[in-house]
C-alpha cells in the first residue's frame, strides 16, 4: 500500500488535450518521415529502401537467378520492416511494373499485374531480382558512403539512405498520403534530368526556368501527350505545386469507302485500361455519346483501343473532345513536390532545389568514398613497405622467425616496423614469398601513391570533386538514357463541344399549341389533322426541325427562351407546358417560336415599324429565366422573327403601302429596339415584313389571289420612308408568302 502511494506521489499531472496533441504530433511525424514521403536524396520511402536492401543481401543481381518473391518478402518483414507481408509485397510489385514505374527497380518474373488493373499473382508464384537501376542506387554501399542505423530489433544494420548514383526521385516519381500532407512527384526522363544536373554544376544559381530548356516536363511510362504552355510548366516547377493536363495519344485508321476508326495507342498515366473501356462503353449504351457505336480492346503487347464511329461524316476531333471531357482519356497530373529533406523534415521544393539536394548528396557520397578509398590505399601502402623489406631481406627475416619465439618485436626493432606491419609479415604464407618480386611491389606502390595523390587533391578541391561528379553523371546518362515517351504539346486547337453536338441528328416536327404546350413528333411529314390536344386547346404552329436544333421561344415582353429540341417531350401525348420548362413572368406570354441556327442571321420586326438584324447565337438563352433581346416601347409588339433570306427587305403597312429597301441599312444588334423600318401615320401599323433575294422576288397573297413580283423598282427606296401603294388587287388583306424551307 505504501509503495502504491509513493508511486502516486511521483505522477506528473498534465491536461489530456496537451498529452493527446503531443502524442498525435509524434505519430504524425513518424508517419511522414518513416512511411509516406520519399527522401529527396534517393527518392525512396523506407519500405522500398528495405526491399532493395534485402534483395541485395540475397545477392539478387541482374544476372543472377530469380528467387521467389515470398523469400524476399520474408526477409524484408523479418529483418527490416515489421509490417504486413501483403503491404511489403504490394510495394515490391509496383517497383516491377513498367507501366507504373518509369525505370523499374525490380525485375519480376511471373504475373506482376497489368495496365488493365488486374492484381499480381500471389507472392509464392512470382519471382524477382534487382535491375541495373537498383544496383546503381546501392552502388558503393559498402564503402562507407552513407550512414547505417540499427534495424527495429537491433540485430542488424540498415542504410539510412542509399548512395543513389541514379536520380531516382524525379526519374521514377513518387506519391503518398501522410498525416496532414501528401506528395505527388511525376516521373521524368533520366537523360533530361542528368543534363539539368550537369548544367547546375556549372551554373549553381540557375533558375527552374533555365532548366526547362533541357527538361520540358514529365515523361510518363505510358506515354501520352502533355498539354501545357511553357508558362504553366514554369509555375509548376518554380512553386512545386500545381497540375497539368495529360491526354491519350490517338490516330485515325483509314477504312474502305472513306470510312475510318479511331485507334488509341497510349493512355494517361495511372489510368486502368479496363475501367476506361468500361466507361466509354457505358457512354455508348446510355446514348450519351452519339458519335460511337462500339469500343473494342485489341491490345496485345502494344496497347490498341478501337473506337467505331456511328457514321463516317462524324468529325473525329469532335468525338475525342467529348471523350476528353467525359472519360479518363484526359486527366490532370498533380504536382506536389513534398519530400523529406536532410532525413528529418518535410519540405515542398522546386525543380532546382530537388536536383541540388541530390547533387549535394552525391558530393557527400563522393567525399566519403574518396576518404574510404584513401584510407584503404594508405593501409595497403603501409603493408607494401613491409613486403618490400621482406623481399630485400628475405633470408634475414626467415632467420629471425626461426630463431625467436616472439619474432614480432625483433622484426619491429630490426627493420623499424610497426605492429601492423610485423603481424602482416608473420601472417604471410611461404608460397606467397615467390610473389614478392621487387618490381611488382614498387609498381603497385607507385600506382597506389598516384591514386592517393589524386584523392587528396580531390578532397582538398571542390572544383575537382565536382569534375569527378560530372564525369560520373555523363557515364550514368550513357548507361540509362532512353528516348522520351511523353510528347509535350504546347497548344492544341480547342474543339468547342456544344449541347447539340451530343445529339444524333434526326428529323422532327415541333408542335406548339395555343395554350403554350409543346411536344415533338418524328419526321417532317406529319398529318396535322390527326393531332390531339388537351381540352379546348388547338394547334398554334408546327415547325419542321431536327433533334440537334435549338428551339427558341420569344415572349410578348421581348425575352428569348431556348431548349435543345431533343430535350422536348416526344410522342403522341400532349407534351409539356412551356411555363414548366421556363421561368416566365405571370404577366408575360409566348408569342413566337422558331428553330435557331447559331451561324444564321435573323430579322426582328415590330408592329410599330422597328427592326434590326440579330445573330442566331444571340437568340439562344442558357438559363431558364431567358434573356432580354427585344426592347419594346409603349404599345409596340413583336410582329415576326424570320431567318434572313436575301439582301433586301420588304414591308407592308396597314395603310396599303409597300416599301423595299436594302437590308444593310439595318444594324446587327445583340439586343435593343432597332431602327425604323417604314414611316407610319398615327393609326397605322406594320402588317408584314420579309427579307428576300431580289433575283427571286416576293410573293403577295390577299387571301383570294397570289402573285410573284420580280420588277420591284417602283417600291424601292430607303428605310424609314413611306413607300408606294400596293399593286391592284392586293389593296385589302395583303401579306407576304414566307418560304420557311
């Protein structure tokens, strides 16, 4: 009891919140440093470093035989990485996938997964060994080039970081999610990276923009096209954050009779082919992609995805623009160059910072390796001096050894040797005495001495050290350089994808009733007498159109409301009320309907003689509340709205006057009230307005008779004038016949 009380007296009180914060911070730092983020020096996370180190211990060199992956994983989790075997195997599998890693570090034999997204076979079935790139990462590991630390159980030692002759971080990239932060480093071409490093050695103050002359952007193992401007890439590599667009690579395959197919040969990085094809097929089945009839996977060793168009008249660029927007044929590549610096802290670095950190690491490695080699040379020279003495005084040395029970002190005193030299002489075998030829010993001494002088000079001069590093970089480039796979495309013509492009073009008739109900029926040749309407409703207008047309409705207040024809209710039912499709004010009502083409020109005319030209694109509203196009004053109202059909305009007033004037006298406006068409008296109004081709003429209809007039000079004048009297026989109820084809 007393011991318990004394223990309670030693308890330090602390707020729970503070304790939780401290412990969570410790956990977060452990996750960041020891699990999720790569080291800027060798580009590896601890699990990858331990996998490669374990394989090196198993002597799995590129030319050696393969060993079971289970053996490798067993050594990894048993000696270095006390985590789950499946987690270690998954990490090892990724290092062997040539579609996931730009320069694989593991040479796998067996099923290591594929670009379809299929997983690898169980570790008991697959085999592995190291690649030449992995050996380059661990080169000189036994020459005291890096620090070692005890493993988790203290039974062995493991390297804190690899010497990394290969710039692995940017060459292979990395990704990971830690606590409160993440990393996303895309892969690059090693030849371009080493060119940048050679430039940095000579120009240490270089900016990332300078390096982009040699390294234009990422280079992915699956190829593709990187769509970005130099300015976008400069921002990404200067800040270490951002994203760039990556597209598939495709080509057209010509077929007989003018046909074609789209062949996709490369897909974006980390996109699963099977899911991509499934997504495209779903778009075709649900009729959301009206351009294609089928998608097929004809891949073998080379990727080949075939897209079958619905018709040879379809624009391939339009097809791909749709797929870029609605599938993973275009993705965003994230940049978050967040790495572990100095083995202790995470930091977001830019391109120059990462390459300099790797070069600084190589400088340290070269320095330590030179110091190690110099120490070994000095040890060897020390022994060679003793061997030379043995050769020159071999009989006396043998006599001393034969005569004395403790010959070492005698040898040391006689020939001025130290203990190490004396022991080396005493440990020599008799058969080695023949090899102690004076010329060979002196030659080796000269060679070792010359090498030692070079090492001392290099250790004393940063310039000589950087020269040695530069030579090594050139050798590494020669060994591992390969052609760029990802094409950098600075600018592509953007294909605008309009809603009507996504609809299969079919003829329909838009039917609008007097009570503002709308529906469509297939075809243009419908029998209007058989149309049924709700209650006392009846037909107001039937407009021939196509499913990809935009149907615009003009209200009494001058607002335009638009909808794609394919989205209108179809069939023999009554359809939908326009007040449900659009947000129309209670005091307003629809008075005009037409099918609009964006590149067509139209003419607005009002009953009080105002008019103007308007582009079809201005008659399309994107919102349910519509947009104001026609401004009406007082008792004015919309007379008609027709497509422009020629260079001249004709107008008839209720005062039986007709005026013909050039259409160019009317401005083209996006919205407004327009200008005066014809001068009217106080009680007059316009009866009809038409645009026409003077070669064709105009057709008048009085209800009893009709007549086409081509000699129109009698009525020609300028806008805003009175005009002349109508021809005989058309003084009452005359109007124009509008050709709406």
